[in-house]
């Protein structure tokens, strides 16, 4: 793969043979974010889990103390009083059964997170083939299937992110923007790692966190020392 001049210059700043301490890795990821837009700083964690086994799945959510720097659009599936509660809490879209054809047939996906009350999961379940592959399906573990829709919306808007294994057993999550202060990115990173370490499957034998890489949207990967985790 051929990289542009900016990437090549940025990559020279990163020693591929070094495993950096988190603070140094964050500083480098910020320094190598040279695009004209405010790049996202991402963490990629390769685990020793085998996600094909349900008991080795790693999935959950964590509220980043300084948010992600992204405006998150929330869709809530609710009925009765919960519709008003969701609207009052700042949901971007609220509805029920009538949204199914809009999403299924019209391809409407103007939202980033879906929250549902438990009594609406029968309805939402019909959207599994659309929402599932996009990682948008509400899930009790992630706190997106709940009767407390106001708290769910507040947490999401405050910077709550979901983490889960992909098909190759890697977790990919944003921890903020390149414009964030290093200290804020560090606190977000610490909150994420704390949650992921606690989410280690009890049945897992051997190494849990095989590698951690920090990168900006367009920048090179920076390897992080996993020893402390």
C-alpha cells in the first residue's frame, strides 16, 4: 500500500520496534495527526479471546470522562410515557413500530446509537439484519436496553462508548480527538482500559491483551506497552 507524503513524514516519528508508555504513545498519536480535519484518536486492542465462544465474548460500555468529541445522534424505541421521557432527555429521534419500514425499506440510518425499552425489543428485533451488522442493535450489556431511557441518553451524550470484539477478536474504539489535551486523552484511555481489563472473560487461559495500538484517523500506528495491563 502506497502512503502519501504526510503519512510517510509522520511515520518517521514513530519507532516501530518500540512499545511506548501510554502517555508517550498519546503524545505521538497527536503529533502525527497532520490531516486538515480534527482526526479521531483510536485504540485498537488485539485480544487472546476467541469470540466464537459465547463465554469468551468481550462486550460492554464505558463513559469517557472527556467524551469523544463527536456529536452522537440517539434513536430511542419507546412507547407511552417513555416517549416523553426520551424527548425531554434530548433524544434525536423517538418512535416505535412506524420506524421499521423507514429503516428497513428506505435505508434511513441518521443515528449513531439505538436505545430501546425492554418492551420494544420485539419490534426492534425485526431490524436485526439491518442494525446487527452495523453494531447498532440495542444490548442490555451496553446499557442500551433499559427502562431508564433518560440516564441512557445522558450517558451516551456525555461520551459513553461501546466496545466489543470484531470477527478477528480485536476491539476498536475512539478515545477523543487530536485537538484534545494530552491529559484528557490519557484519562479517557485509562477509563477505557480499566473497563476492558475488568471485562476479561473468566474462562480465558493465557494472555488476554496481546497488543495495543494507538493511531489517529490518518496517522501511523503507535504500539503501546501492555505490561501494566
